[in-house]
């Protein structure tokens, strides 16, 4: 069918021109609106059927050249690739930063090395299978301790003997550091029973609830024996103990009423001597003096006790003798002591008493003196007169 508008030919089934879009066939006749008549129904007369033309379809947008499409796709890919690359790089950088932050906050407690050597600087080597006595030794611990502000760290070193009994220990407070550090502990072995010792270093750090720990142990053998320093120290300890004993004995002796002023002065002197002593012989002299002071105090106490017992025996024996002589005084008005003696063992004693005859007791013999001689022995804890005699003297002058 030929378009009446542009003259283009179209297929018979087409209703619109494929060139200009104009409707084909009969011309479109517009329909008038029928106004509603109030009170009257609309007309029911059939109107002739007319075809309605559809509005023309909007023209399709012009297609882009193939070259332009290809270029846009390539550019888009490049942009996307760049964006992705930037995102990947940005994520990696952020990851590195996060990793560094995490690592910087991480607690680290690592003991890298422990070593035992001579503390002197002459460079002599140390055989860990034959460590000498009285030698200054250096136990070095190389460690890494890192913790955040507010945290704390300690390094403890302990030495135990073959029976796992602690013989030495030391402790050190640490500061945080990003670099390894070395700490030195100095000691000397003074005595050994021929055993293997263990030196253990323990590193502990903490920050709040976070904790980290590491440890290392080193073994070394010390032959059996005592060093000069240990021997001297034992002598010092013994002398000091003997001085303390002497002080107590001197105080006790003085409290008993016995003079100990000279012994107290000696104690003061030997205390000073012990502090300045540098050899075992000097310490032994101090010990001997302190022991002599103790012995002297004991001797003085014994002597005082013996004297007190002797005085008690003398009093008891004299009473027995006096009573015996008084009972035998005859016509003497009274008797009194002339002399008395007792042996050191306090087992026997002799005594002499005197009596005077007065005119009141015997006028004919007035002025006569009578001497009473007695011997007593201690039997079963009691004094008993075992011999008695007397002598009358007319002269008023005793024989």
C-alpha cells in the first residue's frame, strides 16, 4: 500500500508507513462528543464503526558507532581496574598499620641466652663441670621484655642444690624495651657436697590480665668442700654465738650479786675485735676469750654458791657446838666463841669456846675461866658433836 503522505510503498498488512509513520488506508475521522441531555436518555442509535489510528511509535535512538562502543568499554575496564587496585593497596596499607599497632601492643617475654662465667676481667674460662669455690661468678641473662605503659616486668634468678633446696636468689625489676638487654647476677659458691647446681632465670611480664613468661636453666657442678670464706664465716658465726652466750651469763652472774664489771669490759673489747677480724686465727682468739668469760662466770657463780653453802654449814655447826658447850658450862655464867674452823669439804669442824665463873654463880671460884673444846662432823646432812673436852684456868688471862 502506498503512503498518501510520503509516497513510500508498504506491505498490505501494514497500518502505518514504515518510512514516515503516517496511517495507511482511510483517513481518520474525529468523533464529536455527545453532550448528556438532562431528563432524556442518550440516543441508542447505532453509529457507523470507524477505525482509530494509534499514535506513531517514537523514533529509536541512533546507534553509536562500533568504534566508540569499544573505546568506552576499554576505558571503563581501566577505571575499574585502577579503582580495584587502589582499594587493594589501601587495604594492604591499612592492614600493615593495624598489624603494627597490634604488634606494638603485644607483650613479649623472651630469654635469649643464659651464661655462667668468672666475674673477674682476666678472661679465664670457666668449666661448668668443675666450678671452683670462693670464686666470684657472673650469671648473665640476655632477654627481651616489652610491654605497654602501665605494665610491669621482673627477672628472677634462683640457684638450687642437688636436693632442689634454694641456696641463693635475686630479683630485678625490668623496663620495657624493643631491644634485647643483658642483666648480670654475681655470686660465689662457698660450700658444696659435690653436687650439680641449677641456676634458673624466670622472666615474667604483665599488663592487666595479660601475662607472658619465659625461663631457662643452666646446670653446673661444684666439687665437694668448703672454701676459705665459708670456713671464716662459720668461725665468725660461732664466735658471735659464743659472745651472745657470754653476755647472757655475765648478766645472770651480775644479777646474783657477783661483781662482773671486769668481764663486761672484756666482752666489749672482743666484740670490736670480731668486727675487725680478717683471718680465722683472729676469730678463734675472740671465740676463746668469750668462752673464758663464760667459764669465769660459771666459776664465780660456783664459788659464790659454795661460799653460801659453807656459810650455812658454819652457822649450823657453830649453833650445835655452842648449844653443846652452853649445856656443859657448869658454873660459868655464859660461854662465847674463841675460834672456829671447818675443812674445805664441809664435813668436819673444830671449835673453842670460853666461859667465866662469876660471883653470882660461884663466889669461891669467881674469876675462873673454863675453855671448851669441841669437834663436830656432818652426818646425814646434820652436824653432830663427836668430841668434847674442857679445861679450867684460874688465871684470868686465856692460855
